[in-house]
């Protein structure tokens, strides 16, 4: 009877196998599936990249803490009018670079193209003017701009921002520039500060008049690029900011804005430079530096790598004063200043310098196991070690003990804890010194005490 049942079960099993084989034969061959690539101008941050991004972010965080800046975050999506108002409807950022669209509710929104307007919006919306001034903010986030991808510039990129609200003194300008200088210096990046003053609404009109007259002299206007011919009418100051070769050559002999500053703007700028001299921050007076956004006034600056061959390279960051932007955006009159640093550009330079970097994470202990029952107990041990704040690593998916110990060796752990069938039965565990290879059997219940003692005695 038993043999008959076995035969019956075998026949049923064989019958099912035949049916599954027949069904599989009827399944039509699968078409080759479409694959997808990342969008142009976008970048994947892979495993080896993260250590550089983490280093840059960590350094910024350390300096933020040292200089009493507090972290805030703002949404990636904002009302598109926020940027149209702050940056100007005619700016390149709004007309050419901003990702804007109507959402399902019919509202026009935008992917954040820059950090400052969002930070100002948060300052106003949350009534930060009621807090003791100045307010120092530290910000890190993604920005999105539709522009031609090039070295160090992506359509999604990351930026670090430092801003100060409620302080008009030139000392604030100098301290922010010093913070940025220290950021680059501590990352071993040699930079020079390009600095200028673009005046205020009182003294700038006189300069703009002289600038327009210069470009309207015979032969100059016709040499301007298409965009600059429009700027000559709408925003003449931006003529000095153009990157086209012919426009750069024309700007060389253009009037200098510093010659037209009012007394207050001149005194403010002189004081900023005096502070920088006192702090031994290298700078270059750049009369053509105006920055690309309409809301700046007085001090503007950029950070460029030093070296003759790098003079025309894109800056690593920059900023300036925007004393009228908070009021212009609907808040109280509040002096403010800030700067942004392009994270991808900084990461690229750090990578190119080939500075030796430690692994992102160091581990002290590796838990190895042999057999299913040992694996289960090893998993609970791993959690106990982790909760005890011991830096522990594992490879529970691997069956082979040799391959696990090879992982432990690559991770440069100090000790491997080995749990096999014999140890499981004896209530013990092996501690292996990965440097000397010496192994010791200890009571499993005392393993936390033993590991803590060994780690703290060295």
C-alpha cells in the first residue's frame, strides 16, 4: 500500500511537470524591453562619488556650526512668480533656464532654479524678522536649470548657501567671504576672491548712463551679441557679464562702476576690503563683475581657482548683498547678504587633485557564520552589537566562511566573530584578530563585554 502511494505521488508529480513543460512551450518569446537612459544634463551620484559629496557637505556643516549658521531647507517646488519677481522677468534665469509648468490645479509652479528667493520667502513667511537679528542661515539643496550642459554644470545640480539677514555692516560681507575662503582652503582648493561694488539705486543710474553712452559710440553696438543688444535697452549692467568673446573684448574699456559710487557705497566697499586685508584673504578688484541677477547691490564677489591657465574657468561660487530683496518680496526692509557654492564643481576639483581619502565608514567587528542555525543566531548578535554602538559589518547572504573573512579583510576590521555548528552547540564564539590571525574561544554570553574591552584597550 505504501509502495502504491509512492507510485501515485510520483505519477502526479511527473504529470504536473509535463503540464508545466507543455505550458512553458506555448509562452511566446518575450520582446526585447525598452531601456532608459538618464536625461541629458542629469547625473547619477554613484558609490565612489558619495565620499566626495559627503566630504564637501560635512566641511560646509562644520563651518556653519563654527560661525553660528543654522540649517534650514526649502521645497524644491515653488510658485513660479517667486523667481519672476526676484530675478526679473527679463533675466536669463526666467526666460531661458527655469523649468516651469502648470500643475493639475492650474497653478504655475517652477522647479527651484536658485536658492536665495526660496530662503527669502521662508524668512518672510515664518516671521523671522521677529527673532533676534542677525539671522544666519545654512542651506543645501538641488537646483534645476535648463542650460547647455558643460564641465561642472548640470541641469540638476546641488548648491550650498550661506546667508545673513538683518546686518548692514561691512563686517558681515567680510566674514561671509572669509567663511567661503576657509571652506576652499580646508578642502585644499586654492582660490582667489573676485570682488566689486555695483553701488545702490542712488549712484547706479549715473553709471548706467555712462555705460550706455560707451556702447552706443560708433562701431560698438553692432559688435554686441544678440542678447547684449537687448540688454543695452533693458538691463545695461548685464553687458559686463556676457561670456561671448566679442562682448568680453568690448567690456575691457568700459567705464568702471567704482568710479561712480556714492560716498556711502564707497565707504562700505573700502571697509570690506580693509577687513579682507586684515584677515589675509587674497582678492582681486574686478570692475566687470556684476553677477547675473538683478537683486544684488553694493558688494558682489565670486570665487575662482588660482592659476594662469584657469582664469577663464567657471567660478566655484559667488554672491553679494541684496539689501532690498526682502522688502521687494513683501517683507520688512531688511539688509541681507549671501553666497552660493556649486557642489559638483567643488567635487570635481577635489577628485582631480587625487587627494587620498579614507573610506566613508570604518568597521571594528565582522560577524561571520557557518550554517543556517548559526546564521540565525549571528543575526541577533549583529543587532546587539549595533545597538551597543559598535561598528559592525556582516555578509549573511554568503555561505562560504572563506569569502566572508575576505570581506572582513577588505573592510579592514579589527576583529571577526565566527559562529559555526560547534560553537553553537558549546555556547561559545571565536574571536579572531584580523591582523595577527590569532583566534580565541570565548563564552557567547560574554561577547559584548569582551569586544568592548578589546576595542577600548587599544
